[in-house]
């Protein structure tokens, strides 16, 4: 059997080519006459020499070792790995979007500027904010910019003692990391027994040193905090501002707006909620939105409209300045805009309805085999605290996740949020059929049965992947990125 796993260097044959170029019909210049010899390498470049067909098979086989939403169910909690409609790719590849240059004269890119202007307006409408900045490269970058905006506000009022960012103990890791990056200190508030913000702890945590509260709602436990207006009021009374981590916006589209909940600054993850393929590092986009009183601090440029003309605006007086080169990840904005327009406001509302329904279906169907965390309905993701019958503690959440790979599924998020033991966090998104959800439920139930009857197979899973159980800490801290043949 042919081994398609060989490296492209291993199948190289000297002199083999995958190109044919016309004969040179200009005078050949010697490179050593053009470039000083001390800058030239002495030995030949070690490039693989293969045929076109070998290259195609090499990359095709590599791509099939990956796992993607286009291939199968990807229920990674908190990441919103929804299907990315192909019309987004079509529009983002249109010549007038894909092949423009950021330094082109504004008169020649009016369509691109209009798209940004209208996306700003649409995202404001969706979130209940007054002004967006579209420049940030990802959610975490939006958080950082948002907290800098809040700091700039306090500083402009000479309110210089405010250095504490309050985060709940269920927060996504980027929230405390953002606070630290922005030079603030972190004060954690405990969650109550339902995983929601404990109001008494919050009252004790706020004061004259409160810069901001960072919160996501629905939270990382998958629950909507009904006390949200009281929570934001407590922070405002203490003189702090409220920051909304919008990574879970998929659950509330068309139903609730963070602006109405009392938040002053938000970010959205366009690559999650508004469908750009993500994972593996990008591209992302993390617009932030603010209430009117903070708009003067936003990064520049923003896009403004004078009469019928759109322009980049650099005049914002108290602006943080540039936070990203040019206008950020523009083609991700094109995808998000396409997604919003193709669904319309009713369609966006349907997204949230279906995402929540799907999560509740899974929560209900798995409750006999896994420890359900939410007492009542959940939002767009459901959370379990490991197996009900874990064979006397022998079978852990990690084993369940590894075994799912053998059954053809990407594992859910595991061991997050940190406040839940053996956490298993499933976010099906709106874009799956009931048949797929049923297949997944069946696989999860088979695993629960294996945990009781045949725990060894779970301990050794996955049995079907090229790499089985790497030491994950070592793999993250000391990655081996180079072939060691
Ligand atoms: C994904 C996520 C983030 C960070 O967003 P990135 O785009 O990955 O930087 C922040 N908070 C929550 C709750 C998230 O799920």
C-alpha cells in the first residue's frame, strides 16, 4: 500500500518538476552582480522536487488530517463553531473587496467604506450600542481595546484611583488576561450555587477603586443572568463601568441587547456569531461598541458619512489612536455583513431560537448519563459535570472527549469553566440537523455504556488518530515544530 503519510521531503527526486516555464527571452542577470556576495547563501536551497500531482496529493492528504465544520459536527462550547455559509466566501472574494489596497484614494473605495459604515450601524442596532470600532483583530483584542477605552474615560475625568477590574470566577481566561494587560488589578467575585453572579459578593467587591466589571451573559455556564440590570446598576452606583464580553451573543440575537442590560462597552466576535471560519488562529474580528458618552475615546479611524460620501475619520479628539494597522480584518467584516443581510432581523432571531433549542435538546437527552449542571433550561450551550457513572472515578471527562474522536465527532470543550468539576461544555449551534444531534447523543450514550462495561477502551482512546494521547502540557510548552526523522 502506498504511504501517503511520507513528508514531501521524503518523496523528493532530484530534477523532478511541477512547473513548466517558457524559455527565457531576456538577458539573464547574474545575481552576484546585483547583490553583494556576503548576503548570498553558499549552498543550494533544500526544496523538495516533486511533480504537480504529488504536490496536490500532499496538500489534499494534509487537509484531510484536519477536522473542520465543513466535515462534521464541532460542538466546542464557547467557540460557536457554526456552519459558515459559502455566500460569505463569494462576497469576500469579489474583486472590489478582495483586491483593493488600504492606501487607495477614498474616492475609489466608496463601496468598501459604505459596507463598514453600515455594518457599524447594524451591529449597533443588534447590540443596543451607539458607535462601533471595527478595527480589532479578535475578541481578546476587542476586550483590551474596550478596557483601554474605559480607562481613558476615567482618566479624562481625573478619576485616577480606579484600577480594579471585577470578573466572576466563571470568566473566560481572556477577561482577567485583558485586565492584567491593561495594567489593572483583578478582583474575583464568586458565583452563587446556580453559577450566576452573587449579588452580595458583588456589592462587597465594588468601590471607589472599581474601574469596570467584565461579564458575559449568558455566562460561561450557559445561563442567562436575570439579575443583569441590578448587577450593572451596582457597578454604576460605585462609579465603575460595565464591559460585556459578547462571545456568547449567538444566544440572544434578536431577543436581548447588552445596551439595554446596562453595559457601556461590548465586543463581538464576528468570527463566532457572524460566521467566519475560525479555529487554528484566524482570521477573526472583534469590533467593540460603546454608548455615546464613550465614543470620543474610540480608536481611529472610524468610517463617517458626509452627504453621499463615505470617509475615514481620524479627528476623534480623545481617541486611543490606532489599535491595528489600516482597518483591521476587512474581509471578515464583509463576511459578517453578508451574513447579517442574508438572514435579516427575523433570521438572526431564528439563529438564537434554534441554537438555544438545540442545546436544550442535548441537555435533556444526556441527563440520564451525564451530570447536568443547569437546573432549568440553558441558553445556547449545555454544561455537564462528567459522567453519572464514572466507574468509581476511573473515567474522566478527558476520556469521554478522546473517545468521541473515534466516533467521528470533534470533542466538546472540556475542563472549562473552571468552577465546574470535570466540565463538559457542548455548544451545538443552530446550524445542525436533528439527525446530527441524534447521532451525537447516541455516541455520548454509547460512551457512557462503555464507561460501565468496558472502561479500558476509553482509557486508551482515541484508537483511530495518527497521534493518540500527547502530554498536552509538554506539547503546549515545548512544541516540536520541526520534523525529527
Ligand atoms: C472566544 C471567547 C473570547 C475570546 O475571543 P477570541 O476571538 O478568541 O480572542 C472571550 N470570551 C469568551 C467567553 C469567548 O468564548
